[in-house]
C-alpha cells in the first residue's frame, strides 16, 4: 500500500522446493527474530497447548470442546470462554471444507513472506461442523479459485521443523 | 449522558503523509499546532493527557510513550496520564478516556493526542507490525493482514448484494476529492477520477490500491474541558453527547457474517440513544473508511440504507455535501491517510472545525448542529462511536 522501498530479510522457509540462494549473500540465513516470528510458540515449556502441536505433527488438526456446554472453540483453549472452567476435551477437525471467501496478497506482505507473493488466503467452512477457519490456500493460483470450491486441510513443516496448517485446492499446480 | 458535561474546545493536526521525521518530532509538531490553534490554552492547566498510539513499540521501538508525548508537547499532567492502544481506533479511545475522566470529575481540562509513525525503510517489517493487529499466532502465519481480510469482506458483499468495483470507486473518488480541500491530507492536490481508480493495481483482489488507506505518519490533538471550565475558551465547542463501543470477536474464525457489522449497529444505536437523537438529526458523519468497502457497510450498519444498499447510497450522492448525510468531508482515511493513533483524533478535529466553520468552503457543511464519528479497529471486530453537538463556550 506504500511505494516505499522494501528491504529483503531472512525468511522462514516453507516446505517445498528449496529457494535458490541469493548469490550475493554468502552468510547462512538467520532465524526470524523472535518478535517478528508469526508462528505460535509450540515448544514444550513455552505453551500448555502441547497436545495440539503433537497432534498436528501426526497430521491432524484438533481443537478443544467443553464437555459441560459443548462449546467448540477456535483457536484451542485452556479455559472454556462460555462457562470459564478448564477441563476441556480434544477433538480432531474435519479434513475437508469449502471456500467461504478468499483473496490474495499481491504486495505488502509481512517480513518473511515476501518471496511467497502472490499467495492466496481464504476462509474455509469445514465440512460437517460450524467452524470457519482462516488459512493459506495453495495448489492453484488465486485467479483459478472460486467461492464454494472444495479444499483439503494440509499440515506442513516449516524450515525450522515446526508445524502449521493450510488448505490445498485440488487441481493443476500454480503456474 | 451521565456525569459532568464535556466539550472539545479546539484541536489541530500535523500534515499527514510520508514524513521525514520521528515519533517524538511528530509529538512536538502537534504540540506546536495545538497551542497555535487554541491560543487561550495554558499548559499548566492541562491536568491530564491521553495518548492514542497503536504500535510505537514496533514502528519507533519505544514504549511508555505517554510521558514521552507529554515532554515533547510541553505538558506536565498531574491527574491522569496514559497511553490508549486500540489499533486503528486508538485515537478515539484516547478521546473517550479523556471524556470519561472529565465527566467523572477526575480531570477538568485534558488533552487527547494521537501520534503514529508508520513509514519505515523496511516496509516488510512495517507490514509485520500491521499484521500483529490480527490474531498473530493463529491467523498471522497464513498471512492475515487488513487488505486480504477486507478484500474477503468486499468479495462477500459483491456476491451477496451485487456490489460493484464502480461503486467502491465512488467512495474513493469522493474522499480523495474532499482531501483535495484539506492541506493536511496525504493526498492533498492529487486527483483520482473513478476511471483512474479502477485502473490502479490490485492489492488484494477485488481491492485495488485506491480502495485501501495508506501507511501514514501523522499526529492530531484535541483539548477537552468540563462545562465549568469552558468560559476561558471563547467560541464554538463540540459537546460530547453520546459514545459507545462494541467488541465481539478477535480470531477470524469467530467473525460470523463478514457483511453485516452487528457491532456497529449496537454501538451506533446506543451512542445515539445516549445523545437523545435519531439518525435524522445528524448533519454529517466521519466514518472509518480504511477500505472503500468499509464505508459502504458502515452506511448500512448505521441504518442509513438497507443491508446491501451501501453501493447505491454512495452512487446516488447521499454522502456528498448537500446529500442526505455528508460523510468524510475531511477526506477520510482514504484521502488523508491513516496514522492509526491519530486518525480518530483528526476526525474529532474535523468535527470541531466544521462546527466552527473553519474548513475550506468546498467541504464546509452548512450550519451543522450534530455529527457522528465512527472508528472500527482490527478486522472490524471492534466498533467505537461518538456523537457531538455544536455549542458555544461561556
Ligand atoms: Zn464450557
């Protein structure tokens, strides 16, 4: 949104074909500074949601549900926002859904994501559950996406071996 | 409203834009402008200071900005001093705190100032900072920032109601045109026809560059006083007659409908009820056009037109001078730029200057008596509204 010059900085590398290293930079890529790192703190000792990340490493996206009132929460929680008690059940989420809305980031990306521009993002209604998750949409260029398209949940590993989730639209890979 | 009556007795803005100066320098500039605009103001009688600043930690690597702003402006608050952070609505948050402090009797004369320095040599780092407004660990890793979120809002509005890019361009053209009569605006003396706007590059489809407010450096300040302390401020004032706020979600999963902003319906209804007026009594409005689609949905959620009727409301000229409710005569966030902490306060300055007939004639509302100011913040998950009435000091 601004024409100011952009400064290239080391980025978290997503799973996939390795980016060609820039020839002018001999130094190894540094990790993203802690307070510019978007991913959740997932290491033991840094979060009480270890169960979520352990399950994500098994390829399953899960969240918490309150056994008292049935309230399904996103993101996963320690305490039910409805009845304020802390004994919650874990449930795996459906692995398919449909695009409720989408757009694409064509510029103005945050630090560490500039090399991924253009990328698509969307809100996905998970099948069979009243939950609409936001996430990256891969598999097809944004110009080939339509509201209502089927997408599948996908877990991916980051360059520093953390895990996160995104959605994949079936079809030909992005040109 | 309960408590003591409170009025804005004056205010000032710095130039908005890509400014070659630092956060503290912006605070000094706005201090100079404020004391020039309100010559009867004496620094020793300002007992409280509220500083709207969304993210000085990220943009200026500076916390504890309330005493910093006080020092830069030459103020020594003795009763209440605090920084107000509510992302895009930080400025209005500061005004609401000043209002509450004076209404309660804790403060007699307070300044609400908003300062934001957003343009950095590394725009990627600035974009990361902006992304922190969203649910950073859960929505952030996927690339959630304001443009793609409001783009999805626009996509749903187009799908559900048939809203068109041309209708979005009507809002942008109007607000840029008003900004051409505002020397402080980022896009002062820059002309944007609808055709030109529709040809600008896409930022987050379906939103183009001209549909999005900018990264802006700027500051604004207002002085508020209790009824008992108005006498020394001769001239028109803007009484705070109603205010309210509503927050209903943070993570995007919990947004519900993207196109129906129930939070704004609630807060506008309550603020107007507190003021004891209906929508029909309003003479103009300053609403949060962070994106063109926002202004359309704001017309609808305020109740000016039916759901989905925002595009038509704009295209029929209802938001123009002489229309049903002139909207964003200051130039809006689209034309003025959007220095997060300063925006809400610059809107209050516009209300005061409209009441005082101090704006250029090409954007002056004739003889206005009532105005409404709205800010949303984040992903439109919080709505803040104030209602002002014109009055006279002393
Ligand atoms: Zn519960």
